[in-house]
C-alpha cells in the first residue's frame, strides 16, 4: 500500500493535503523539502564532527548528537519529513511511505550535505581527523553489526512513531515523534559508540570518507562503505519488522482506530522491546559507559513510544 504522505510529522490536515496534491507547486515549494534535507543533514553531520574532534568531555557526545537530531527533526519535519539520513529514507520507502523518486532525490541532497559538512569541520579542526573504524579491540565485523542493529532501531522508531497510520494519524498527529527519534540516537550512541563509533547514518560515514577524514587501519579509505552497507541493511530490517508488527498499515481498511493486534504480534512486540532494552543495558555495562541509566532510559522510552500501541509496551 502506498501511503499518500511523503513525509512524517506532517501538520497538514486532510483537506489541506488534498489541495497540496492537486494545486500546482511553485519552484520554491518543490525545492523546499530538498533544501530542508540538505541543511538539516549538514547541521547534523557538523555537530557529530565537532563532538568527535573537540577536546571536550566525550561523555556527553551521544546526548548532544541525539538532542540536535531531535531539534532538526522537529524543525524540518513539516517541510521534508526530517529524514536527514539515507537509511531512514530507505526504510520509509521500503514500507510504502515514500515514493522511490523522492527517496533518490533525498539521498542526493543528504549525501551532499554530509560531504560538505565533513569538509567544513575537517578544515575547522585540522589536522585532527575523524575516524570511521571499529574501536579496538573490536574488529570491523563487530562494528558493522553494531551499526546494523542500532540503525535498525533508529529506523524502526521513525517508522512506528512517525509513519504509522495508528500511532501518528493525519487527523490527530502525535507530538512525540521527534523526541523518540532523538532518544533512539542517544541509546545507540552510548551502546555502539565504543564499538563502531555509532554513526548510524550513511551521510555521516560517506561524508567522513569522501572528505578524507576517514582513517582505517585495515582497509584505508574503504571501511566507510562497509558501515554504509550495514546501515542500509539495518533500514531494510526495520522495514521488515514494521510490516510484521503494523499489519494495519498494509490493509485496505480506511478505519484503523479499532484495529487490535493479534496475540502473536503482541508477544513479538514485547520480545523486541525487551531485546533492545537488555542489549542496550548490557552493552553499556560491559563497555563501562558513564551513562548506563540514561542510555537504558532512552532505549525504554523510544521503544514504548514505538510499540505502546501494539502491546502496551510493558517490556
């Protein structure tokens, strides 16, 4: 089923949305979503680069990155959907929430924004370099797996909190979608940061690599492609999980308010929520994270927002 919405977090009412589909758009209106994606991705990648390369306390890096993502999603959501991440755009497209031509256009501007931003922060902090590599003692296999899992978490939260017909209906949109997305990034940042760097975004990985800021000890100038592939696979996995847990989004029923998930769906929802929570806590404890409760709370909150409407989110 192809959803008429090409963006999440939309503030349009149904009559306004119908008018926007029939009325001719000006050049500025047509370009606005792509400009928003470029500017938002630029600001997001620049924040990541500054956090990684600045001499400040790294304990707050994941929090700063998650919060800037939350702010940018709220800022650009009504314009472009606030994807700011090629993996998010792919997940929405695979779930029928975004047209393929729009996704490809978003990819172009997102990657352009990431690359331009990486050149800027590399010039600002030269000769310091940002790295796209597994954090020792982990090898690239572990890093790629961490990127896959937590990119899947991020995309899954986006799909459930922003694109779900029942969790974010057009006639009564929720206001927590940006909060949930930002805190999914915080959970992933503290959990995977000591394994892969927790980039969770191909625009970040490719931006680092193309700008020459990527340094890899195993395959110089090539590992960022591995991270990108893992992140895109994570988006595909999120789309599969979304299709299984949100049957109502792929039915032909107009009224989904009275839909009740089956027992198997509710049980799998609880399994997935507990899996993410325990994995996040375990990785934080094992890696000696300074923010175990904060990261665990972030994981719990974003999963409750994502799956509360499926199984009540007991976890």
